[in-house]
């Protein structure tokens, strides 16, 4: 082991001992891994802070006709999860926009009946801060989700939520991503509650979250095999529907950031409308299939497999005959949000393992940094 390796391991050791919400495993060699493992306690703390006796306690506007989510990078992908939560749980029409597109749009007025939710882990992302200023100058109300209480966004927002994830050291967002997703879910529950919509199914077994997460980490089959297989690919298509499309977006970004593999996410239904021609060149897809998956999703996956003889990696909670080359089996949580977070952590671990096989520096990927004001 050379001096650089010793120095790096010392840095990881010191970081873990200053990392909140983590019971340390000294076999871990990467900060990214430590931050993935820390998610169970971080999210348990969020849940226990905002859900008391299965009732959501937080301050959000009462009258909300529409929601517009504005973000960039992983925060944008969290926003796609949020769109699903708000439309399916809160029954509020929602759209998701890239912050840079909002900044560069020609619109100078914003709908005052719309709640604008801006997401930035640092609270200082250049494009998201600029979008927030533009929206507020037009007289609209802004809610921000951030991991930085001292940030510009937190100070200037009308409604503000701290995801309480602790400082994130690895460049690729992991714990801040899942915490942002859970915060959006909590806000959607509160809006639904204000509208007298029953949220009991969403909060069922919610206080078992951390227990679920720790069991999940011990019971993931074939993830190393999948990492070995995918690390040899130059291009991977990742497909999903609904929440799985949101997961596909983040999976593609995580693998791309850490391994530099050309990964692209597509809505599963739209993939067959021309996009799947890319399989003529590199016929590898990654997708998701839970045991309660809709028939249409299975039929689309089968169509792709038959048309292009694809090499397929499927993430599932059951050992089913999906005609997959590799089936990554994981344990569902006892609540809906627990299952979602388990799957998020799974794709983060998969990205980490692919990058390690390719000998990438996962904690400081080449050419990447946190894009914030002044840096």
C-alpha cells in the first residue's frame, strides 16, 4: 500500500468518525459507501420529526392548485419522484422543470396559485438560486428543500425544509438525494392531509423504516454479479415507468457520474417509439419489476427482449421468470416509502460497485464538483 492509499484511508477513517447518523463499519474504504449506509438513520430522523402518531406536522400553504418543481441534477430527479407523490397522493397537478430552463425562459410572471418547490442540496446551486430569485421577483411563493440552513435559498424562501442529512463529502449525491425524495413525500402527505385525503396506506408500518433498511442491506442477491457484467459495457439503457422512471433517471446519473459509462434513462413506454433502436449497437438494458408490476410493463419488457435479443438486468423483490440475464433480488420495505428508499440505495450501491471494478475514484470523480455560487 503506497503513501497515497494510506493517506486516503486515513481521510475516510476520520470522515466516518465525524459523520452524523452512522454506526461505523471499519471495512468500508469509500466515503460514498459510508454515506449510502447512513441513509437508514437519516431518514428515520426525518420521519420521526414530521410524523407524530401517523399525523404529518409541518407548515405548507393550505390552498394549492398546482405545483411546479424546479431543480437540477440529482435534485431534478428527486423532483420527478415528487411529481408522482403530489399527483398520486395529494391529487395536485405537478410539473418538473430544470432550473436553467426557468432562468432562460421568456416568462416574466408566475402563477400565484402555483406553489413553486425548489430543491438544492447546497442551497447555493447557481441556476437554482437564479431561478428562485426570478420566481420571487414575479410575486410567487417559494418552498425550498435544502441541506444547508445557512444557504441563500433557505434564507430567502417563504417555506423552508432542512433535510438534516449532514454534510455530504462524496461528489455523487446519495444521502441528500434520498432525504430530498422523502421530504417531498412528507410534503405530499401534508397536502393530502389538508385536503382530508386518507394517508393511512402511505404511513402504514412507517416507524419500522430503519429496521427495514438494515435488513435490506443484508439481503441483496446478485448485485456484485450485475456490477461485474455492467462494468464491461460501453452503453446501458435504463428504463422504467412512473416511479421507476424517476429511479431510472437517478440510476443513469449515478453510473455516469461514478463510472463514466454512457447511460441513458427512458420512460419504458416511450422507449419503443424509436429510442430502442440504440439497442442495435449496444443491446444492454437495466429495468425494474416488482411483484405487483402492471401487465403493460412486463409486455413492453418482453417486446424489447424479443426484438433485440437484449442482455437484461432486472431489479425485483421476487424470484420471478422475467427472462433476465441477471436478476438483482432485494427485500421490499414494510411501507411504500421504505421500498422506494431501498431501491434508491440499491442503485447507489450498484453504481459504487461498477465504479470500483473500473478503478474509478468514486469519492472524487474526474471533472465533477458541487456546482455552487462562488465555486
